[in-house]
C-alpha cells in the first residue's frame, strides 16, 4: 500500500511540474482552458493542486512529523510549503508568468485544509493500529 501511495504522490508531483513547465514556457493546455471556464478557476486550481499534493505527500511520508517549537509539522506539508513558496517566487523572474499573492494565498489555504485532513486521517490511522 505504501508503494502505491509513493507512486501516486510522485505521479501527481510530476503532473504539477509539467503544468508549471507549460505555464513557464507560455504553452497552452486543455487544463488551462478548463480553468478559464470556472469562476476563479485559477485560484480553485491552486487550492486543489497544492492541497492534494500536501495530502499525498503526508500519506507518502507516513504522516511523519517534526517539532517546530511546540507544534508538530508534517514533513510532507513542510516540503510542499517550501516547493510552493519557491515556485511562486520564481514567477517574478519569468516573462510568461505573474507573481500573484492571491495565487499564493490559495496555495496556502489548500495546504492548510489538506494538512488538517491529513491530521484527521493520521489520528484515524493511529487509532486503527492501536486496536
């Protein structure tokens, strides 16, 4: 089961890398066309893509955490936050992209919501292992 989770996470990450590549090089995609059809589709896309990546990364890392002060932080969440932050900031240097605080906000809201979902699933998983 863990190998499947790692495979799904890796494939989804590669999909996001491909979408970023298309956007960075100014290419078109059916995904971009679909996003334009949905009100606030770009923000919904940011929310969903990076939220789902967070959930998959947390599953793949078996919900492992580290302490940041008094707070437990999932390794998967931390990795996605770093990736998203660097990716969004890199847009400032791309002529085909626009650095947008609202995109970053949508990313972070997705990451936070799916981290909460990860936390809930981790507790359920722990409860099942203890019983």
